[in-house]
């Protein structure tokens, strides 16, 4: 940036502004264009029908696509909802839900048991699809698409989920949805087809165009993006054709308009436009040569300066030789070179800081268990994935002959400050392990350990950095769990009897929130086959780009379905199926303890 004195001085020295020169040149070119355009318009005495036709077919295609996609989305959303509820919703509620949508004519739900397919629910109009098609969809992990059925305006939406061995079929009809579109655009034909090029709906052949007969020709055409409009010769006749691949489906919409009498007029417009373009191109070329001779003199001075800077010399200062905007441009260039030199120095500092952050990340990873633990009495496994290089999550365990200590924590925020808290907390647990070698009573009261841990975090964080934590001390011979919870997400216990519930207790303050709080200790009995799932809030709060997250409800439903096979891969697989490759906003840590 320049100071006010520099701006004021530069403005006074500009006698012939560069902007004025450009405005004058553009004015001359535009004037020539307008004079030529008016002359041609008077002579030809007709509208540019090609542009009108292209605009009309484009607008019609967008409107038609939106209408179809809205109807498809409505059916897709309903089917996706019913796939989860079909076995629990009562017959009356199902019938009322479907009858509220006029387009829905029938509904069927199928279940695969031991390789055989059974119909479990049915309502509305009876219909069917080939058995082979239904069987193929059961073999896919997830299906959301439609297939043609009975005539021009009907289809069956298929929703299948392999994980629950269920397929829903919804029979829908489009006739009520397309009537209004035809009234305003009677010059266009349209046809919607499924992935097998079977007709889902089509317009009346009011211009004598047999769309069904031309459909094989459409599939051979090459289009660019959606809504692209191309001209094609089909059976010695020219057509404008627009193709759109619907986002829901898959489905393809073709919109067609025969050119016929417009072809001659469009050709004349194109010929005239090419002539005008040639004239203007020649004039602009002559003017460009003349003007560039005047303008490039000052630019050459700047170019020399750029060449010097490209060699790595940032001590150069370019001198201006003009009194117009190039004078300001030269000053800007000199200022930019100075800032580049300053930024290089700052970049070197940032690089050193980046190396320090990487070192801190490596140190933090060393505090986390690289593997789980398993013997003939219990098994513990964990997964840790930071959202940034320096994270705020931590977990760990400490085995001893009769006790097994495990913990999970989440520090507020990210970065070096959070990493410092996790490092200090890990050090406290390591110290406790050393103390326990001579005094096992330290492992009788989780609240006592929290007391010492709170002291350390309070000193480091100063009341601004805090940590939630769950700490468990498992007495192996007695199969009794003592635990404390400092405002951490409730762990989930999966009993060998099949009962699933959160480990509820009155949670204490976060560690570091108050200088001298009293932490409670709680107890519960465990049995062979019991499992405890612990996690940080990244598991249920991270979202994909569409705003969907793996919620606590999703987690409980997953555990209910997989309680006998629950392991770390099952939990992380369900989480990843929703988050996919999206960048997480928060650290993720999951721990699973199994009692043998």
C-alpha cells in the first residue's frame, strides 16, 4: 500500500490517464460495431431466431429437469425413510403416508432370508418387476434407482440395503406432474428414459416427431455438459437436441426441436455475423498495433524489472518514464518487490515453526499406545486419528497383576496448546504407574487420580484449557469396575446378556475448570462377555460435506444390530460410510474393552 502523500503526488502528475486511452479505443470499436449492426438489422428486418430458440430450449430443459427431479427426490426420500421403518410401522400409518402423495400408486417390501426372497409388506396397486432384477439388487450394498414400468409415465423406484437384507419398491406415476409444462412449450418434444433406454415418459408427437423411433439415434450423440444444446442431422433432417443426466436416477432427459424453416434464416444470420466479425477483427488488429506501440514502451521498463526479479534479485527499484498510470504501476511494482522480500523472510520463519509443529506431533503420537492389549482375562483396542497435526485427544491403559487402568480424554481446541495438555496428562498417568509400584492404593479411587490430574491441567491451562476424561479401574479378580467421569461422553456398555445402555453417572467438572473440585468415584459389576465402548465427540459430531454426521442414534442402532460381532472395524466402518473421504473437523478416538 502507499501512503496518502504518495497517492496525492501521483494523481497530480497524471496528465493523460491510461484509463482515458482505453475508454477512447473501446468507444471507437463499439461505435463501429453498433453502426454495422444497425445497418445489418435494418437490411435483414428479422429477429435473431437462433438465439431465441436456444434460450427457449435451455429454459424448457431446466424447468423440465427441475420438475422431474423434484418428483424423483420426493419418492427417493420416502423410500429411503421407509427402508428403516418398514418392519416397525403399522399398516394404517403406512397406507396414510402413501395415500397423501397422489403420484404413489403402490408399495412393496421384500426380505431375503437364507437366499430366498419373501414379500413382507404390500399396499396400494399391485405391480411386479422381473424376479431376476430384484435378486440382483439384493446382492448390492446399496441401491437407489428406478426402472421403467407399464407405458409412458410410470416407473418403480428401487431402494435396497444389503446390511438389512431389505428391498423397497414404490410404484409411481408422472401424468399429473407434466401437463403444465407442455402448455407453454408446445414446439418442443421430450422423452425421459432409464439406464436401459426404456421410456419413462414422453410428450405427444405434436410436430410429427417420432421420439421412440429416434431414441436409438439420441444414444449415439455426443454432448458436453448437462443442458448443452447441439445440432444434429437425423434421417436428413436437422434437430436441436438437449440432453440432461438427472442427478437422481440414473435417468436421461432428451429435449428435441426440429429446425426446418429456421435453418435458412439461421444460416443467413451466421454468415452475416462472420462477416461483421471479420471486419471488426481487422479494425481491432490495426488499432491494437498502433496503440500497443504507444503502450509497450513503459511496459518494457517493467518487464526488465520483472526479469531481474525472476533471477532472485529483490533489491531492484524500477524508475518510471511516463506521467500516466504506469507511474503508479511502477510504484506498485517496487512496493510489491519489497513485500516479496519481507514475505520470504517470514516464510523462512514459518518453515521453522512448521518443523517444530511436526516434531510436537511426533512426540504426541509417542504418548499414544501403538497397539492394544490382550490376555486371558480382557482385551482392549483403540483407534486415534487427529484432525490436525497437533491434536487434543488421548487414550491409554496401564495393566497390573490385579488391576487394569484405562482412560480416554478430549482437550478443548487443537494445536500446540492442546498437545501440551495431552502431553502433561500422559506424564501424570505415567507417574501414577510408577507410584503404584510401591503403593497400589493409588489405584483404588479414580477420583483421587482425577484430583492430581486436575492440579496439573489447572496450572498449565490457567482455566482456559480444559479436558473431559473418563477413567476406569477394573479389579480383575472381583470383576468390578471403579470409574470417574469429568464431563466426557458417556461410554456404552454391551452386556453379555444383550442389554445395551450408556454408563450413566453424575459427571464432574471438566479437568482444569476449577482449582479444587471433588471428583466422584462410581462402581459397577462386569461379567464375562461384557464390552465397553468409549469415544470422543469427534465420532458423533464430525460431518461430511452434505452436513450428515454419524449420530449417537446411528451408533446405538449399529451396536444393537452388531452386539454379538461388535469390534473396532464394525464401528469405524459405519463411521467411514457416512464421512467417506471428507476432512474431519474434530479429533477421533474410539476404544473398545472386552471382558473375558
